[in-house]
């Protein structure tokens, strides 16, 4: 199929997955992952949504040892992300309850207090280590009910486990082991005192329905940290950088902070922190965008390219915080759509509202080219430093 409008990345800064094309690409294209496996990459918005909702593309098949993969580590076949309907729906329904709108909204005050405290009496800060990281860490600690006194240790472990603080693979592995052991005590704590946090709600869901066993609960806790921590850090960093590079847009938010909720959607579209979906595997032969995907072949959706599909967003390369529509696949779509989307959106909104309020004269203190970035091959993107002053 002819290359049309799916050229995603002219405005995207920083290293990018090497197999993700930066130039105009066909709607459905073959790419070779670092594993040596060839997979299909879907680059259009509507086709991407189709793949993410179509039961002919399976997540369960994609975690099998023999399936084509983008990296050597296989996901746990029992994890929420690895299940197909109907098993997925059963677990997801329970977890959704813990992430219901009112439960997420109840986090706003504490997220705001943290954000405000981090900016108070400051004239400069590193927006990654001094803002996005502690904000995301405090939020995930609230979600999991980590007691105040243990939060520093928890953050230290989480940063190592996810390579956010540079460390050797052995140190990272040992942090992951320590965290897993810690999760057992967190679940235990939540059983005795479910408190007001989301893990407490999950435990209650288990006790009321007998539907979540201990192993599922522990796997979910691990997944929440894996899926929710570095993504939020990266997303706050990318959104802030996009605004720092578009000072007129920043000034517009300072002048009209009521635009921030809409601007959050605009920024999520423009600078998605996770550029690709998880892999799916075709259950049988499928025609897609003029290509024939054979049963057993792997399919990825480029969330990044989909967000820049001109059929959905006119002038996709333009960042306009006042735009009234921002259609994006940044949180995926369909059954596996991001469980934490509402919570992530809330964090991004509050982070920006507090930044606009405390630091209207915000600017980078180094040229953008001097910023450091997460490695190109990392699936979660984002700057690792963002020194600013005001
Ligand atoms: C800006 C931050 C975030 C982004 C961009 C993001 C993105 C995504 C995407 C794209 C998916 C679906 C992948 C696919 O179907 O292939 C996903 C799934 C998921 N996300 Fe997020 N996420 C973010 C934050 C969070 C947070 C804060 C949490 C929880 C605390 C979370 C928990 C999850 C879970 C549990 C899933 C799997 C859902 C399922 O399989 O049913 N995410 N996320």
C-alpha cells in the first residue's frame, strides 16, 4: 500500500525504538525487532483500533515461548495483560472496580499537595528527578497503601527495579526480588486494614467475591507498579518538554489555566510515552490494510504513528493546547485499554496546573540537545533530566 500520511515523528525528540520508522510508512509494514523476529507494524489510527479490539488478534498467544516477540523477556501468562476474553474480562471487571472514577478522583488532593510541596519556595528544579519521579512515586505509594515510613525505601527499590536510577542488571534483578517480597507484606497489611487505597479495594473485591486469589493479587500489584510508575514519569517529562519547546503554548496555559484539562489530551496525543502496543498474534489469517497477516504472525500497533494520522488530527505536527479534539491511542484501546488512564491523566493535569501556578516563567536551563534520555531500545520513552528555572 502506498505511503500516505503515517509519518509520525518529525517533531519527536530523543532516541526512539530503532525499528520504529521515522519517515512516512505504509499503513501496515513489516519490521524486524532486535530479537531477529519479523512482525507487522500498524501505523494508522482506525486500523490500530481495529487490531486492539479484534478477537482475531490474541495476547495470550503472544506470550507463548514460540511467538514472535520484540524482546526476550516473556510476560507471565497469568497476568492481566496476557489474557484473552473471557478470562481477561473476569479479572478486569474486578480490577476496574478499584479504579472506578470516584476512587481515582479521591487521589487528587494528595497528588496536588505533593506537587505543591515539591515546587514550594523553589526557583529551579530538575523536572524529572525533582518533580515527575517523586510525584509518580507518591501516587503509586498511595495506590498500594505503602506506609509513609517505608516510602523512601520503596521508591529506591522501584527506581532500581525499573532502571530509572542507573544500576547493573544484577542490582536491578535483586531490587525486583526485594520488591516482590515486599508486595507480600503490603497485601497482608491491606487485608488487616484495607484503608482508602486502591489495593485495599482490590483486597475487598477478593474477600467479597472470593474471585481474586493471592497469586492474582500479587501479580496485579507487580503489574500496577510495572505499568504505572515509569510511564507516568516519562509522560510528565515529555509533556513538560513539549511545552518548554513551544513557549507560546506554555504562555497560553499560564494565561488560561482552564485549558489544562484539554491540553492534557493534546499533549498525550503529541508526545506519547509508550510508542507501541504490546504484541498480538493473529489467531488465523487476516486481511488488514491491504496486507495478509498469516495465522501465528505478530502484530504491533504504533500508538505514536496512529496519533499522528492526519485522517484523525488535521495538522498532527502542530502542538495547539487549545485544540478541541485530540484523538489518540496513547492509552491503547479495547479490552486491554490502560487501566490507569484516569489516574495518569489526573497526575498529568495536576502536575501541569501546579507548575503553571508556581512557575509561570518556566524555561529550560540547558539547550534541548543537551538533555539526557532513556535508552533508545526502552519501550517507555522520556528525558532523564529536565533542568528548569523560573
Ligand atoms: C501516562 C501514563 C500511562 C500510559 C501512556 C499507559 C499506557 C498504556 C497502554 C498503551 C496500555 C495498553 C497496551 C496494549 O493493549 O497493548 C496500558 C495498559 C495498562 N496500564 Fe497503562 N499507561 C500509563 C499509566 C498507567 C498507570 C498509572 C497504571 C496503574 C497504576 C497503569 C496500568 C495499566 C494496566 C494494569 C494495563 C493492562 C490492562 C489490561 O491488560 O487489561 N497504566 N497502559
